[in-house]
C-alpha cells in the first residue's frame, strides 16, 4: 500500500465517521423531536437519513478506488471488506451504488413534496409517503441486484490491470469488469450517471416553481420568514447533485483515456462520500425544530461543563484554605 493509499484511507475515516454520527443523530431527533405538523415530511427526511447512514457505513466498509482503463473497469478496495475477500468488497460496492442513487432520488422527492404542500396547502398521508419511498427505491435496489452479478474473476482481472498500468497489486483486493459493454454493467453505469441528471432537473424545476409561487403569495411576516428558510434550503440542497456530476466527470475522462491518475482514481468515490455527510447537516440546520433540538442539547451541556469547573475550583480553594 502506497503513501497515497494510506492518506486516502485516513481521509475516508475523517469524512465518513462524522457522517455516521450525523445520520444517527438526525434519526434520533426525528423520532423524539418531530412536531405534529412535521410528521409527514419527517418520513422523507428519515428515509434520506437512513440512506445516508447506509452510504457512510458501506463507504467506510469498502473505501473504493475506481480504475477505468479503456473498456475495462477495475476496483481496488482498502476498507474493512478486505478481511473477507474481493467478492464481499464488490457486493459492498454494489450497495454503495444503491445508496448513492437512492439518496439523490429521495432528495428529489423531498423537493416535489415541498412544492406539492405549498401549492395544495395540505400534507400527504404518512402511509402514502412510505409507499412512495419504497417505489422510488425499487429501481436503485433492482439495479444494484443485477449489478452484483456482473463482476469478473479477480484471477483474470489482476494480470489485466498489471499489464495495463503496471500497478503493484500485492496484498490488494481487486474486483471489476473485463468490459463495461455487458448489458447489465452498462445499464448500471448509465442508470447511476443518469440519476444525477434526472434528480437535478427535478430539483431545479421544483425550486423554480416554489420561488415563483412564493413571490406572488400574500404571507404573514412569520410565514414569510419560514419560507425564506425554505428558499435557502432549496438553494443549498440543489447543489448536492453537483458532487456526483464532478465524480462522473472524473470517471468519464479516465474511461475515455484523456487523463489517468491514481489520485483521480481515489477521488471519484472519496468525493462521493461527501454527499451523505452534507445531507444530514442541511436537514438539521434548515429544519427549525431539529436545529432547535440540537441547540438545546448543546446549551444543556454547557452549564454542566461550567458547574463542573466551578465545583473543581471550589474544592481547590477549600483545600488551599485548610
């Protein structure tokens, strides 16, 4: 393992560990601090948080390096999956693909829900939202299942990668595809890249329609302040798909042979890891009840810390007097 490999191993832990903590924190806050008027929308937030948690856990488990070479596609895994062999690493990668695509579609559904509630002045039943979440997740699940059958024998892949790039693969777990032109391999690549464009178009359209609707509505100062936060949330969250756009670009220029770099190979899925980390941060910050819950926890901890310091100072003073 090179120094660069070790660096990205460390960077994965630095990014994904907070992502796991944030996703769990958000799920706990949803179950304990969701007011009645937010119950329906909390289903969508909870679905996204669960997907983000899965993404962070599996990203840390796999820590994938993607190596596109002409029509071949290789993966080297550096995560905890390496204790179980290349097949387990590849299945973990298939789960990453599911979480990545489902996370984007879940975000797009959240945008559609906000637009629907604003226009129709009413929420959707929780059962209906759960069904929508399941239906939206189904294509991502099916794509990952079919993709899990597409990997080739590591014994064939290793000499191909060594001859193509002269990499030292000693003690490394290698998986991948001899050719990406197989139907299900190409379908998954197209589905993964395409979901970025589709979800971004949905989010952009919803954001534009919401802003147009808000501009002509007669709202009270309190309601207008709430919707001002909504506009900011829509603006910031609509930037999340750009993470995958950048990663898809890194993948594309290497698959076409324009540029090739070990750093770029690592960056593709390292940058992907930022999406499930940023998403719960935005949810906590822009959803006021959740933000207030976090602030209450922080403020509750501060006095305890001060009182402990005060007690220790008093004890020190007493011992000094004695």
